[in-house]
């Protein structure tokens, strides 16, 4: 990692001309812009790496949950023979649109 100066060269700046100060200012602003760009790229990489790690974690947890759950019976007759009940809701897999809100007059 590069070593950064923590203090400006005060003696030099106090004796510098206007043009030199303007040049110094522009060089510091350019350096700050480059640092901002590097930070942005590092943040993007960090987000991508964390997202990939989270996806892997979700997949591991999903596999652990599915390994613990016994498989469901494929047909309702076999389920009722085993003592399991079948849902009365025939259309449970269909989405029902929300009812519109009633406005006050």
C-alpha cells in the first residue's frame, strides 16, 4: 500500500506563487478523483464477492432444509391411507388479486 502524506508542505505553499498554488490544487483534486474511482471499483468488487458468498450460503441452507424434510406423498389417496389430510383449498396454487381499497365519500 502506498504511503500517504498527512500534512501539506506548508513552508512550500506559503512561499508559492498563485500559479504554483493553482497547480498544486489541481494535482490534489486529480489525486482525490483517482482515489474515489479506486474506492468505487473496490466497493463494486466487495459487493460482488459478498453477493456470491450469500448465494452459496443460501444454497447450502436450502440443501440442509430439504435433506431434513421427508418427501411428500405424490397422490392424495396415498396420503389419506397414511393418515395425512388433504387440503380443502383446491386453488391454493393460484394467485388471487387483492381487492381494491374502498374510499371514503
